[in-house]
């Protein structure tokens, strides 16, 4: 295909500090072993692997005031924010390879600041089984990977909501969530009160994936930066078992491919998170290989040449 994509920088973030299961820290290397960089190079994309950012070890302790590992989460997200900002400043498309989903606070904060400085609009597409809109008051676990969207929208501790200086980094109106099928009871009320735009699996079942993605991408134009935050548990566990928080009833392979191809068709994706891949729970790196396949579709792979 003739479509071209900006140069890509892979950023490894090997930590599971925000999760409830150990193992996501090995996600970056699993993606490398599955050939993510080579797959994008084969598509004609300019790719560099910047290596892994560094941060504190996972102390694996219980919650304090409703948060597990808050100091460590802050440290990792600052590192992610700085690494993402550096690649954006170089005119490159950062791919943050997690690691758990708490790390999206760092990447999206950097993207939001970049868009603000450039005078561009931001749309965040959150592909996930979970809304990740918990707070310390309503979380059943204290795991911060269940809180990043709330924190990005200014709901949470100052150390996270003001990661980039000002709070909030984004507004709920910038977010579209697809594939949601597991929301904690009190989290449902927060989502409703803040009017987060959620396309859950019932909506997808009723109208189909094509209309869902069209609705989620509606209103974007050439001046929009699209950030895709792809939690691998977005996928049905029958095809993607290598995650710590599996939820049955997610998108199948063909539906997931359609999502990625429709995102690619916009030509607006400017940054990407890949998170929650847990090789400890995978089968012969099957989930990592599937993830690479789907990311290829984000970069224009399709069955036929299409206008």
C-alpha cells in the first residue's frame, strides 16, 4: 500500500508495579521475541528500539490509603512520560511496550502536553475489558492499573493527577472506550457521573463492531492526534490467554482486526500503548504473536489494497 507512517520508537517498560499479578514486567521482551520491530520494518516503517526505561522494583506490598505501590507507580510513570515526550519531540511515534496499564498515565500525560503545545486536539481510544476508572475510595484491590483513566481525568492523588504539572491531563470527553465488560459496582457510578464514552460488549453485540468503531472515531480530523491504549485483555481470552485479568466475552480475532484496520484507515494514530501482556500466563508466546499481528494491522496490513 502507498500509505506511509511516521518513524516509530519502541519504548520498553518492564514493570508490573500497578498490577495484581506478577509477570507483565516481561511483556516488552515477549513482544521483541515475537518480532514486533521486525514486523514493522517489513512494512517499511522506520523503527528504532530505545531499550527499556528504568524504575524501582515491585515491592509486592499491600495497599496504603487505598493505593498499592504508589511511590513506585509514580516513579515508573515519570520515566515513561519523559521517554514518550522525548520521542514525540523527535517527530517519532512512540510505542510504549508495557508492563501493566497504570503506565498509560505517563504516556498519555506526555501526549496530552505535546498536543497542547502544538495546538492539536487529542482523542484517546481505550481498548480494554476494564474501564480503569477506579479511585482509592471504591477500588476493591488498591491496584493502580485499575485507576489510570480516572487519574488522567484529575481524579486521584496529586502525585499522579499532576504528573505533568497541571491537572487534569485530559478530560473524559477526549476518551472513547471499546470492549468494556468488567466494571466494579461503584466505578459504574463514576463513569456515569463523568460521562465517559463507553462502548461495552453489549453495545458491540447490538450494533456490530464496524458501527462501534465509527462512533468512537467520529469527529476526528487532520488536526487530531489519536492515541491508542491497547490492553491485551481487550481480546477474548480464548485467543489471548496471556493476561492477568482475563474476562470472557471479548472481541474475537476478526473483530479485533477490524478495529485495528479502521484505526489505520484514519491515518491519525500518533502514539500507542501495548500493555498487560503477561508471558507467565501465556502459551508459547501465543498472545504476544497475536498482538504483533494486530499491531501490523494498525500499520496498514490488510488482505487487499484498499482506497
